[in-house]
C-alpha cells in the first residue's frame, strides 16, 4: 500500500515536472520572439541613412504634364471672352522711361519682406514654397488671373476664404508685388487683360494707399514649351510685358524685370529650370528671390 | 529538483514579461521617412525639400502642435507632395491630421479646373497616423508609399 502511494506520488511529481518544463520552454520562446522582433525594428530604423534637408530630389519622368494641355486653362480662356472688341484708347504716350527699380542695392535686412505681399498664380505659389524672402505673405492661387484676382476667394484668413482685396483690407502691407498674365496669354482680347490689370492695381491702391506696388514681368517659358504651342510662347509673353511696362508707367508703379533673372541668353526659361517648361524648380525660384532682394 | 524548476520558471516569466513589455510607438525619424519616400517613389515632378516654417504656414499649423516636420513639394505643375509630421503628442496629431485633410481638400479645389489630371492623385492620397506621427504622401504610387511608411511604423 505504501509502495503504491509512493509510486503514485512519483508519477504525479514527474508529470508535474514535465508540465512545468513545457511551460517554461514556451515562455522562453515567446519572450525570445518578442525581443528579436524589437531588435529587428531598431536595426531597420538605423539602417536608413539620414539625408541632408537641402538635398534637391530631381526626378525625371515620362509623365510630366503642361498647363497648355490643361482643360482647365482652356476653359477659363473660353469662358472669359464674350467681351466687345478692343477699346481704341491709346496707351499714354510718355517720353520719360518707365519707372523701374532704382539703383540696385541688395536688401541688408532679413526682415525686408516681412511687410510684403506677393499676389500671383501658381508660379507665385512655387515662389512661396522655395522662398528666401523671410516672412513675406503670399496671396496666390493656381490659375489666378487679373479678373479673378478681384473676385475669387483664394486667401485663407482666420479660417475663412476671402478675396485678395478683402484680405488686403484686413491686413496692411508696405510692399505689394504682383505677377499675373501667364494664364491670360490665350485671351482673345489683349486690351481687356491690360484694363483688368489696371483695375487690379487701382483696387490694391485703394486697399493699401501707402504701399509700394511692384508689377513683375511675366516669366518666360522654355524654348520647347514656346515652340510646342501657339499660346504659351515667349513672343506672346514679351508682347504682354511690353504693355505691362506702359501700364506701370501709367499707374505710377514700379516695374520689375524679374524675367531677366531666370532667362537664358535667348530669353527662354532654361531647360534645367523646370519640369514642364513653366513652373520653376527651387533653384530658379531662388534666382527670382535674389533678383527681388537686389531690386527694390 | 523542484526548487530548481521553480527558479527556472520564475526566470522564464521575467524574460517573457521583458520581451513583450514594450508596446508603445517607438520614435520615428521623420527625415528618414520623407527622404525614403522621395527616393523610392517615381514622382512626375521635381520635388524639393522645403523649410519647416513654410510647411507650417502651408498647413495652417504652428509649433504648439508640431515638434518636427519634413516635407517635399513639387514645382506646382503637379499635386505631388510629401509631409511627415511629429506632433507634440497624440492629441496634437489629431490636429495635424485634420490640417493635412484640409490641405488635400484645398489642393483638390485648386487642381480641379487647373489640372484635372492631378485629381487622380488627390482622390485617395496616403494619409496615416501612428501615435504622434502623421504621414502624408500624394503621388500616383500609393502602394510604394504605404510600404515605405509601414516599414517605419511596424
């Protein structure tokens, strides 16, 4: 009897030890897997090299698009033009040269553009992204034109979208830079463009009577872009710019030849300046900035 | 013998607890994520790194919500974009995510008439959060974007 009990006890003890052993091994394996997984994650993170924030990633692709093929731009062009024929009002004939920038002198203060606002289209949006213009303000939107600059709510102010003129009424600036005209190259009425631009300048003056207003020339497009279509050509751009010079003179504002900052010797946007021949990359936006810093 | 096995069991339990204890989101290198996305995805446009303060302005955020950010923008010809945020905390990450959603909506409004072909990229861009991190990538290669981001999250 005693031997039977001892034997049973022995069996129970052995069984218990085997169960404990299995549990122990399982726990060890689970713990090891968790630790290995953690180590893998740490190793994976450390193996990705950090790269400089200033590195410029340039990716070429067969998928690049141009705004000349954009349905949107074409629709805007067509929607706008039911206007009467060009007015015959002659441009003001003034023998004195147009008011351009005075003696170039690089701005010495980093804060020079803190009280400046830049009004424009997608190119000005690009300038905003790559600017070296301190705390400048940007009232820019894709596809913006001289007429929609007065009517389209594109500025986000206090959580609400307002028009540029409404925004100007709420915040004061001492310098107003305008660049528009690229999206209007296809307008059937060139004079309408000039008239609307003039209206925009008048509205800006009303909102910001003490500010200096700068009309920036329209930047060129690439040679390839210029040769690939009849609308977005450098010939058209130059024609528009010639009239902008006269307009600036008439309105007594400053004309800035920013196109010279980014043009090649033939007056085209260089090939390496843009992916689509229109929108400037960071390097050329910086050239644009440098021009603005020098010409004030 | 019994005491030996009890000791082994105790050690095993300690080991298990240590191995499984760390379930919190580990620190993620926002620069590494952004750079890897920029290098692994074939963007149609030229992408450039932009200054932190410019990103914050673009998204309507400030340093109260964002500890760190790394972003790449296109030239404006496309809607392509990368923005990787480290928010102050998980609560701030919700603010950052909302700002990213607003950014996407603004881009949709901008490109709808301007470049309708870009709407495809803006239809369902990659927008994820993990703890205090928010990841945004607008491209036409969501699959690669997801893989890259997931490799940092897991």
